[in-house]
C-alpha cells in the first residue's frame, strides 16, 4: 500500500487493490449477479487497515452509501448508541411519474435507440489503466479565474478542464461529445424526499457539443455549456420530467457515444469518518471507470496531500497508452489559464 503514496499522499490507484475486496464484480451492468452490499476489512502489519465495500445502485446512490457507512462509524465510536443519527427512509413512492406524463426537456443523456446492442465484457473494465490527478487550490483558482473578470464555479471549471483534456486525448474532432454529471435531488424539488432517504435520487443532466468546438474554443465555453444545463436542473419541473420520460420510454441506458461522466463526491467526506482509530488517510472510490461504459465515469473527491494541502482528486480510467497524454493535457489546460491570467494582469 505504501507504493500508492507520493507527494499527493495516499491515493488511487492502489497496488493489489483487488485483494482488498475479494471476488469483486466489475461494471454496473452486471446487475443480476451483483450483490447488494459487499464489505471486507483488511489489516496490515503496520497496524493500519482498509474498509472496502461495494454497493448496488439499484439500492442506493453515493449519498445513501455515505449515510450507511457513517452510521457504522457512529456505532464503532459509540458502542452505547442504538440508532444512527440519520434514520434510513425507504420512501420510493415519492419518486413516481405523474398521471399525465409531461416531458419538458430533451433528456439527451438517454439512449435513443429502441434496441441498443452495445454490451461490455468484464475484461474490458479490467484492462483499463487507473490513474488520478491532484488539483491544488492554486490549480483550481487558475481554472476558475477566466479572462474578462469571469469567475467560474469550482465544479464547472474542473469538469470543463477534464472534459476538454479527455476529448483531446480520446475523441475524433468530428465526433459528438457529451458530459453527464449526477446531481442529487434530495433537497431541490417539491415534494421533498423524506429525511434519511437512501435510494438513488440523482438525475444526470447532459451537456453536448461537437468535439472540435469543445477543444478549439476556450475553457469558458465548456463551462458555459455546463452552466446552461445546471440552470435547467434548477427548475422545479426537471426531476418530474425525468420520471415521466422514463415512464414513457422505458428504462433507457445512458447515451454512451462520446459520453463522459463527472461525479462530484467532494462533499461526501468519507475520509473524515472515524471507526475507532481516528480519521482515515483516504476515503472515496478505489477506482474510476466502472459505470455503464468502461472508462466513462470520473469521480471527484476532496483530498489532502502529504504537505497538508487540501484540493480535489480526480479518479480517471483510460487505455494505458493514453494516460501520459491525458496528464499532459490537464497540465496544458492549467498552464494556458495561467498564461491568460498573466496577459490580463499585464494589460491592466
């Protein structure tokens, strides 16, 4: 495990991580043979340990998983506690389509084909390389502060950077690229979901553009696409429209062509949970790219490096031959922002 420690601290990819959860099952499309929950504790000679687990998205989303793991940590640190601070709630009846179906948005995230034939073998997930990129507060600030005094939200700036770098690395300029990002709807729409609701409550809005436009235009263009979609999600009608769309069209998979998913888990502080031995050194996904399509999902987690600097860690999965190029594209994005800011200062 010490091989996973560098200047950015303990972070994925972890050596021999497959031994931390024996007989792990890859890919969310393996539903029938996938356990609802799997957990394993591995102790090391140094005295440290790893708590590894997988959960089935049919039962809960990341927030629901966090509620469950947080409850375990509460029982570990307070043996006399008999109920978790946040009581679990089933409440699935809250998320149901309306009697009169009304689809108010295009929902470009979903597959349009009536008979999609794309399937992926377990081997396609396992052959992808795992890597991670630590973005320091300085990196994030450079991405956020665009010319013309435009300041981007953190998620928009970081996701735009990753999206552009991945598109340059993997996609044909003439292809269409999509960015999907899960948004938790627990506290957004009425009726509000019951307190403690642990089921899947996310929607996956989609920004779409031509690959050449994404990479040729400035980072602020990519961020503007994300911002426009977020505005739609902010409208009260959005979640209801998703439910009505699924009811009308059946349970469609996500549109996989040119798709990239960025999952923001920075507010789920898994690493701060205490199981009786203090807070963890790392808490979050052990790897990326295990969603519907191999390599499609990147997760963002809050992370502290060896110097104690808190930033954002992006977990990425790519074919091995593209890993170095992707890292170079990320640094280029940040350096270009630095140059742009420098020119702006000089102009002043």
